[in-house]
C-alpha cells in the first residue's frame, strides 16, 4: 500500500476480481482529496478497508495501528501521493500552464487534443461565471501559444484545409445554475447569455467548441440549445462547433437524423462526436428508481451495434455531420475505418477521439496509420478530478469493457472482434421493466417534464384551470351537495387576489350531520367485502390518474406549489390509494393458527366513524392518504381539508364519488378548523381521528379525544402527524456538491413548507466556511416567482398570516445570529399582494436559540457550527421533534453512528431529507412530531382496525377434523 504499484496495478487487479473491494477502493479514492489531515486519511483508510480480508497483512497491520504513529502518517502521505499519481494518468494537470505542457507533448507525438475543464457541480451564478471565465481564459491563453507551434499536417488540416488547433469541450449545464429541462426557454436564455461570448471568442481566435453531453435528462435541452444558438445569424456559417451523440441511447439514430436535417437547413456542417456513453449505471439506476423507461440499451452488444449504425450514418452524411468516432474499442474503430473506405469518405474528413490515459497503444496504431486522433484531455482541481477518475476506473474495470478484455492475454480475438449483432443474438433478451411491483405495488412514476408533450399537457391544464377559477363548491353530506353559504374564499397565494374557488364554511351543526351520515352508512360499508373496498380505491386512483395534469394545475394555483411538487402530490395520492388497497388484501386474509382440536383466526374489524383532518401543504396526497386508509379498512369518513385548500378537497370528493363510493361513506366538510374541529373530535359517535398538521392542534386533539363524553362507549384512537425541526448534518468529508444541493432543496423547495423540510444545517467546522460560501451562492441564485411559471424554484408562502408569523419570528434574533444569505424580493417581478418571503440562511445560531427549536414552516434555514461528529448528532437530536434528519458524510463509521443514534422517524444518508415515497420510505415521526405511525408503510392500516380473535373448539366426541393421524401401527395390523 506504500508503493505506486499497489495503486496502479494491484488496486485495479483486485478491483476487477472483488466487487466489494472495488466499491470500497473507488469510494476511498473519491473522498481522498477532501480529507484535510493525515488523521482523517488513516481514519478513512481504516473504515473502508479493515473489513476487506484480501488486503495484504502489512497493510492491515498499518491500518490498525495508531494514526499518529510514523507508520500511520506514512500511510496517509503514501495514499495521497499515490492516488495523485494514479489521477495523473487520466488528468492532464491542474492549471493551464500544466495542461499546456501536456498538449504540447501530445502534439509532438502527433495527436490533436480537446480540453475539458473538470469542475464541481455549478450551484450558483458565481460558479457559472467562473466556469465561463475559465473557458474564455483558456481559449484566449491557448490560442496564441498553440497557433505559434509548428504545423503538424495530419492534426491541423482536414480534407478541405486547416482546422482549429485549439479545441475545447464544455458542459452547458455548468453555464447556468438553474439548468432545468422542465423550463427550456428560461434555461436557453440563461445558458446562451454565458455561452455566446465563448462562441464569439472561439470564432475570433479560430478555436473549436464542443458541447459535451451529460445524463439523459439533459440531452434534449442540450441539443435544443446548441441548435438554436448555432443557427443565429452570428454563428450560422461557423463550422467549428461540435455535439455529442451517445450510441447507448435508444434515441441515438433518431437524434442523428434530426441533426442532419437541421445541419442541412443551416447550410454549415457541424462535428458529431459519436460515443457509447459514460453514464450507463446512472441512467439504469435512476430510471429504475423513478419508474421511467430506461433510455439506454441494457445489453452491451446493442449499444455496440447502434454505434456501428450511427457510424455508417455519419460517414454517409459526412459533409453535413463531420464524424468524430470516439471509442477505445478496436472493433468499433476498425468498423469505422472499413465503412469510411467503402463509402469513399475522404481521409481527413473524419477523425478518431480517445480519452487521455486510456488505450494509448490503440491511439498510436491509428495515428501511425495516418488517422487524425484527438485526445480528450481533462484537467482541473483534484476534487472534481477524483469523480472523473473514478468514472475512468469503473470503465477500465467493467466486465463489459473492451479495454479490460483487450488486456487479458487469454481473450479470444474472434470473440473480442465479433459483430455485435451476432454477439447480441447470443444473449438473453432485454429486461425492460424498470419498476417491478414490490409485493404487488409499484409507485406511480413522476411526470418527466423534460418531455415536451408533458410540458404542453401541463400548460394546457393550467389554461383550463385558469378558465375555471372562482367556481362555487359545496359540502357533501350523505351524498347531498349542500351550499349553506360561501364563506370560505380560497385565493391564489402567488398574487393574494385571484379567487381559486368559494366553498361553504361548515358549521358545528353541519359537523353533526356529517357524523350522523357517516354513522348511518357504517354498517353497510363495513359489510362491503374488503375486496370491493379495495376496488373502489383503485377506481379512485384511476380517476386521479386520469385528471393528473388538471389536479396538478389546481395545486399550483391553490397552494403555490411548483409543477414538479404539484405533480408529486398527485402521484403520492395515487400511491396511497393503490398501496392501501394492496395492504388491505393482505390483512383481509387474517391470521390462522390451528392446533389439533382448535381453530384460531385473528381478523380485523373497522373502528367506526373516522374524522380526517388534513393540512394544506400536501392538499391532495395527505387528505387522500388518511381518507383511503380509513375507507379501505371499512370505516366511514368525515373529510375535513384545511381552510386554505378547499377546492382540492372538493375535487378529491368528486373523484371518490365518480368511483362510485356509496353516499354517506365519505362526507366532505370544508371549514374553519377552530370552529368545526373541536365538535368533530369530541363527538361521541366518532371512533377515530386521523390528523396531520401542527403540533399545537395535534396535541389539543389528542387531549380532547382522550375524554369519554356521555354517550360514548369506546376509547377514541388518534393518529397525529405533526411538525418537525429537521436537521441535516454536513460532515467534514461530505461531497459538497451533493450536500449544498441537498440542503438547498430540502430547505427551500416549496418555500420550506414541508413538514420534512430541513430547517437546521449542522455543519462541521472543518468544512463550514466552504459549505457556507457555496450555499450562499446557491441561495442567492434561486429564482423566486409565481409557481405557474416552470422555472420558478421558490414560490409564495401559503397566506398573509404565515408570512406575518415568519417575519415576526425573525425580528428578535440572538446577538450572534447573522443573516448569511438571502435574496432581495424587489429584484424579482412579483405580484404586489403575493405572500412572498425571501429565502434566508442564518449562521451563528446556537442550540438554545428559538431559531434552532421552533418550527417556522417557511424558507428559513439555521446553520449551527459544531466541532465533532458526535456533537453534530447531539445538536441534531436536541429538539422536541423527531421527524426527519439527514447526513452527508463519506465516513462509513459516521454513517453507522447516524443510523443508530439520530432521533427521527425518517433518516436520510447522503441525500436530501424530503420527498418520501409510499412503500419505499414509510413516513412519520415520533416524540412531538407524531405518535409513531407510518403513512405509506405496512403498519399504518392497523391503526384503523380492531383486531378480533375467534377460537373454535373443533373437537366433537373425541373426533377432530385434521387431527394428526397416529403413526404407530394399529392393533391387529
Ligand atoms: P394546522 O394544524 O394549522 O391545520 C391542520 C388541520 O387542522 C386543518 O385542516 C385545520 O383546519 C385543522 N384544525 C385547526 N384547528 C383545529 C382544531 N382546534 N381542532 C381540529 N382541527 C383543527 O396545520 P397546517 O398549517 O395546515 O399544516 C402545517 C403543519 O402540518 C406543520 O406543522 C407541518 O409540520 C405539519 N405537517 C406534518 C406532516 C407529517 O406527516 N408529520 C405532514 C404535513 C404537514
């Protein structure tokens, strides 16, 4: 482990043979540059590797020793030095002078180059400005030097004449922090504002610019931006730009055809770098997690075959789409050579591209054969460098990699060079199901707003809803729509004026009638078989699905959610209906425990009338979830939405009625919680209260429901899901790209109005300043506005009271507390009466500060600085709440401590702390956050049921059915 060979050869060799070691080794390489002290390095080495039995004994010994010993220190220094050496194999330097040296050497060896600046995720406008400036400097700084170098004909000319020597590759997403495929026009504006100066300078200096491709989410918008900007008058006749097509994508050929049409219209050629694609793992994993179609071919030979078809297309159209065949696979490259020859493509008209540090011999081979070979040469700082390095290591050690097999002396050339179509025929067919049902249930996929049809559908729904605003809604009691008054006026929080709808405010007398209706409907509903009740739920789920965009649009307007958040709200409602149906089927089977002569069945009965009291912040999902659970278990329901969202409640009532649920089984009762809440909760005919909302109201309901008023013959059950003061810990070794974005979204999405939102960041002193610098930039780059616009990240808070409450709480802060990041509302175009509150981050907050203890339910984040991870856990746990918590850390030991010791119902490691999905993350807290039930989890329905056990003695006169037969021979046999 002290030697360079270990890192170069042994590590790769082991990694290939041992999946567990590979994961540990690559994870360690990834975290290494963030470790500031030798102690930290040895601590991580130990945590990552001591369990790996295949490590050589001396290395294990050193790891187990004292980190402060000479051996420990040497180990740390050695690890750092050797990892750096390994990185240098793939990364051409940290600075421009360093990289200039490398490319000079490359040119001496007869290679062309393209430079890629490795960078961290761009989370702010400041970082996007820096990225732009670095490319401007690169083009400016390199042009003069490189153009003065002696000419090298094969790399500097094509079949027509000279081509740019300076060639850079950039990522469009790094030019705009709000790069958002759901908002193509805002993204186009933001990206091109920083892109045009780069293109202008490149054109002026005779440099080439390639737009790199990243994950599939960004593909359509990347192509769109490139096409739109390159057809502008200024760039229309400029041939020195390039794009990437990834052959592992099923869309690859379609995209090439579109591009070809576009390039023909434009009248100037463009270069297309054809690659297989570097994000295969990411694409398959995320598609499976989201339940979206897998965009990539899942079998390697299919990508290879597509690569060959794309090669042929490019060669056939080389005058409009100049082929840059980027591969390390000799079969793919040989195929390109053969097709070019067959189609008589002039020699200089196409080139080969390879990555720096990979497949050097093959590059030389092609160069010697006279082919122009361009080396993709990344450079930059060590932290982003390591992420790049790990991608290369993965590629080199992947089972599917040509590079890996090419180094295997036993590899069979006939197999290595096999036609991918033949290779594909020999493999089992593709498995395309991304979201296989888990125990009969699959989450409803979220809508992909990167797809134009989905955006159009949402815009159409918003327009439809615009035309239906101001409608009048009714109470629904025993199937009758009643409209005693229209006192509940719901307004759009984004402008504070537009009336979304008017609903009656129910009176205590209405509450009595609703309970009476539910009581009357109970016996018949209880006797409706569970299977039928499940079917009603599934019909309702279909109803919601059918009206998906429309419901999302209503949510955007009534409670101010962004498109994505509103869509997730509807998807979660659908999930609750389907999931509880599936759970009820399991429960309906009961539990049988038979012993000879005795038959035992444990089965479940509904409790009776359930009152459902919901908050406005998940106006559809939570109301649906609690109602669905009550219904499917055979209870009848009085459904009370929050006063701020009666229209969504009415729409849900519509959907339930359309599903055919009988009259009186669900009664819809919008109204003022303070007025009708108490009579509902106290009502002697009510058996269960399912509440989600604030702690204050939840505790009062719990207290009231504990009483047994005259006429009540049962103990009420209360489910109370309440608030949170959720903390996310940022450990010293955290991946700050992920930590900054994770905290940003958890704290400010939906203006911080989620019970799961992060309102405290507990940050280790070692990374505090760097974290704060990046978070500040990110917060100050947020877009505030009306959520009906797709690019808006932070909308209004729910109403004037909420705004006033937040502002008041921020008036008298402790002396040490400092406003570290915020935005000025006057910089945004906001309706004057909208309830906007700027996002705010406070530092210097101490544990006893109200800012660290009281739920504010708005876009406010308190940052607490701590010295050790143990202190971080202590601080995170030091509130009355226990709802969600998160940790960003790359220390296996610290993650283990967090699993064990964090006090929260939902703990998230290395991701944001919001966005729980039904079944995958059963949701709910304890302490003063809730009574410990988990919505969307396997225990939830039990709360709505009474378990009853029936025991029958089946023995009659010594005879029992199913009694064990005697095994001994009978007399006389
Ligand atoms: P809220 O407590 O003000 O209102 C919730 C519901 O209770 C509304 O329908 C309201 O009309 C009703 N209500 C008000 N007073 C009542 C009374 N005296 N008796 C009976 N009902 C009464 O909460 P909110 O502002 O709508 O929602 C925000 C709160 O909800 C936050 O504290 C948030 O953390 C919490 N929340 C928790 C979860 C969770 O799963 N733990 C989920 C979402 C929201």
